[in-house]
C-alpha cells in the first residue's frame, strides 16, 4: 500500500494563515477532499488554485462528514495520497476524530490501515484572540454550544464549571438559524458567576471576507450579531479592555513569580 492520508487543518480563512506544512501536504496529495466552502476558498486564491491544479478535487456538503471521512480512507487504502481538509484545526471540532473512529472499526475487521499524518492549523479561538489582542493569556476553556452531538445538559454543566473556575471561555458554534436560544441560555448561566460588566469579544469571519470584531460586555453581548462563523470570548475576573483590545493578564493579581513567558 503506497497511499497516505493527510488530515489537514487549513486555518481560519486566508491562505496567509495556513501553515507551510498544510501547503506541503496539499501539494503532495493526488486527491483533495473537503467541505465545498473550504475547497472554494483555496481555489479562489491565486496561490491556492495552483496548489489544486491537476488533482482530483472532491467537494462535499456540510452534512456529509461521514462520506468525506470514509472516502478519504478508501482512496488512501487504494493507494492514493489524500488530503482531507478542515477549517481551522482538523482536530478541534472537525474531521480527525471521525476518521479515527472509522479507522478503529476497520482495525477490528483486520483491514490494513493507511499511514496517517495530522497537520495542525490555527483554530478559530487563536484567530479571534489575535484580533482581540491578548484575551487567552491565562487558562481558558473552549465550549461548543452545538447540542446536535452533545446533549444540552452536558453543555450547561461545562459552562457552569468553566465559569465557576474563572476560565476565560471561548464559545464555538454559538448560534445558527435553528439554534438561537443556546447563546441566551449560556449568557444566563455565566451571569450567575460573573459580573454583567465582564468584557466579551465577538469575532466573526476571522481572517475571511466579512470579518467583524466587537468588544462588549456579558450583559450586552446578545445584542450584537452572532452566527455560525462567530467565536465569542468571555473574559475571566481579571480580563480588561484597553481601547479596542481585550486583555487577560498572564499573572494572577497577587502572584509574584513569572513562569517562562
Ligand atoms: N475546526 C474549526 C472549528 C470548527 S467548528 C477550528 O479549529 O477553528 C465551527 C465553529 O468554529 C464556528 O461555528 C465558529 O464558532 C468557529 N469558527 C471557525 N472559523 C471561524 C472564523 N474564521 N471566525 C470566527 N469563528 C470561526
């Protein structure tokens, strides 16, 4: 078997934020598989389109995750070098987990597995944080508000725990056309533990067309546009605002020794 499967995180949007390793993996691959929108971004960029030239390109819809994962595995097993691409990081709310789940089913049936390499990408929280300044300087938690794959009770418990423990909180999948009450409910839970004045950064379409950055408060946050391409970063008790920047100090107030930053 000479095939190989690259699981590639292509970053938040612009090609500038795609790693060199991601480019190399795409360059080396004969087959590129991904959600239509991500492939179209690459194809819409002059450098990106040259990366795709002469390759078999398989664009799938957002709901077809299992199809994408299976197809990538099959093509790699047949001997092709395949890049399965995801936005941001491929291992953060993305395709890598599903691929390994399917591979583990195959392993049980004693099928030979293709070699795999996972290429990390800049995830939405990092992209948003860079546009906001330095909100993730201390411990933080990422929580997805999508209750399609995780029951809401579990999400609510995680929100409570993270709020209680004073983590900065990054909300992924905060709102969609259908899921509108979850962000309101998240705000209500967080207000039990944090002041209404807690600084909040809302970043939509980071490093993509339509990029928007808003700095607001926990009290006011739901009065601003929040959708499927938005990450919401909720400050901890020490987070503060300087002009258009959201900053969480690296040092807890009261601590006196640095630890290597
Ligand atoms: N694998 C992706 C996350 C996919 S989950 C990553 O590592 O970034 C999809 C969610 O990610 C969206 O609902 C949104 O909350 C967030 N997201 C992805 N790209 C984004 C971007 N460019 N700007 C803001 N949020 C983004």
